[in-house]
C-alpha cells in the first residue's frame, strides 16, 4: 500500500506492506537511522519518536497508522546547523555514554519542554520512565533536560544562533 | 526481529464505517486503536488477523464528559487524556490512580480506554476499575446499541461478550454524590503488569458504609470484583476490623496463579492488603468530603 506522511517537516511517501512497523519504515525506507530499534516489545523505548507531537514507541505503531500524520525524529531536532537546547544539554551534562537510548530520550525531553518549560526532577523522571538507559543511571539525563530548560528550552524557534557544537564540546 | 504476519489494513472514517467494515471483512478482522496490546500479540503471532481496521480517526470517540448523571469516557480516549482530565479526577480518583500506573508515558499516549477493556487481559488495570465503580459499557453494532455492565463484559482471559461485528464505544460510570475512590497496585517496575491491584469506591451515610464497590486484577477475582466483601461492608462502620474482614473475603474469592510476579500465597496476601488500603483511603477521602 501507498503511504504519505510528513517527517521532520518534509513530505515523504513509500510503498509498504501493511504489516511494516513505523520504526522500520523510518530506518530502512527513509534511512533515518537515528531512531533506534531495541527490544521489539515496547519495553525499552529506544524507538521513541514524536507522532503528531507526542512521544510514541514506533515499534508498536504500524506505518499505515501514521499515514497522513506528522513524524519527528532525532534528525529533526537540529535546525539549520543549530542544535536543539536538549541536544546541547546532553553534551553539557554528559547525558549519554553509549548513546543507544539518547535519540528517544531527547525527543521525549523536547516534548516535555514544549509542554512544561520548567519541569522539576520528578516530572522529568516521570516523562522518561518508559525508556531504559543502562549507562547513566538517569542522573545525567535528568541534568541534561534541566540544562535545556534553563537555557531557553522552550523557545527553540526564536533562539539566536549559538556557537557551533564543536566549540561547546571542546 | 518480530514482525506481524501479513495482514491487510483498512481505515475507518466513522463508527458506522467501522461496523460496516467489521461485517464485510468478517470475524478474522480486528479493530486496532492504540495497538499497544494487539500489535505485540501480532508480532509474536499469537494474533494473526486477516485485516486490521484502524479506528484512530474516530476522534468523536475521544472525549471525557458528564452526561445524564454519568461520567462518560469515549472508547478512543487515550490513557494520557484520562490521566490529565480534571473531570475524571473530580468524580473518580480511582481512574487517575490506576492510569498513572498503566504502562508508561509513551504507551499511555497511544493506548486507549476502549482497547484496554476489549483486550481483556486478566491483569488489566481498567478492568478492575470498571468492575470497582460498576461501570456500564456501551456496545454498538449495525443492529443497534446495547449496554453491558463492566462486570459482565469479560467472558474470560482475552475474551469479551462483544459480537464479531460489534464495537465498544463508551464507558459510563454513574456519578455518586459523596463517594470517594482509590486504586493501588503492586508491580515490579514501571510499565509492568500488576502482581496484584485493587480499586474501590465508598459512599458513607452517617458514618456507615451505604454503598461500596471493590475491583481486583491479576489475582483471578471472578469478574474482577469482590462481591462478598462488598455485601459484608454495606451497613457497617468502616473500622479497621471490618476492613480487615472485607480484605479477607476479597482475597478468599481470588484464585491467582504463581508466575514470575510471585507465588500464590503472596498474591492472596496482596489481594487482602490492597483491598484494605484502597478501602481505607476511600473512606478517608469520603470523610474529608462530608
């Protein structure tokens, strides 16, 4: 069957089997491998992306169900070479080690900050509670989201361009 | 890699259209709402429908409202919507306390109230809530509409009384002035099914239990409820001693199975303890209201 949807602001289409899960469409058909594929059982949350603006586990959504809808993946966080404050926060606070859970974590953080620009630690922990991280013990992820909140987390579109990520990293 | 077996896909544009598709495509077709119960079963091939009928477009079934003295929740209402609804919280704290413990936030963004009831998982939280508050479920087919008490909706594990071409459209809960409710669940981790869970509402009159409902899940309670315990409590003062006996009666009616979430004796203990806790919390809240 034919599907058409908006992914990171761009209209895409594809010929798919109805049984194709959204995570595989995004990775294999669109080549957007930033969305990771983990447990296959809607437990780990590494496949989280935003569907119509909300975090969902894309291993448990049929591509056909996303037909006509809007998808945002981790590749859509950076705009015109500018990192999202959430991405900067993960660098600043070392919110990752192996990086496998990071795309899903960052998208949930993006959604959280869009809805609650100043979340406390408990709210952040609740928001990411469906996503596993085996490296950080979550502490640094919570700090990373807090960092983003404190550095204009809710105003991504209006932000002034910042220095490049390389400099931040150094 | 887990992939569903080949399946056809149809998208319903209205309740009438969904019912028409169900009739046309036959008993091997399945409605798919959030898909967070059906798709996992399809991935491991426990379910192999010939066609899934996507009802996510039926946004007219996505609502929470008060109507005719009932709290009404549309079948396509997402768990996250119920959790965020002040109207739900105002009348039935039990829904919020259960929803907060159902799966995890991304799953709650997709999973629906109707899907939870229709999946009929023996450890489903909303099944216990529906039985506790004596909800009524509105079922529609091309023949018309019928209402089935939540306590009669489940025919067994993963089985309901829904006909092949029938769909759940609404959950209705009578609003009981002065009532208060609560839910409590023991689970191993976020997102896990209950080892055991219980929910209750109470109405007090002059310090005496005038009306009560008790629901239990994951412990093999018949129809997810505890009728003997309810009958025992009506007309009694909600003392610790009476709540203890109600917990005992509730647990006595349960037939849990040992699994990775615990042995039988543990679950029976939980059934009693959780029943007492939710009754006590409901009573405290009801007393706070009067």
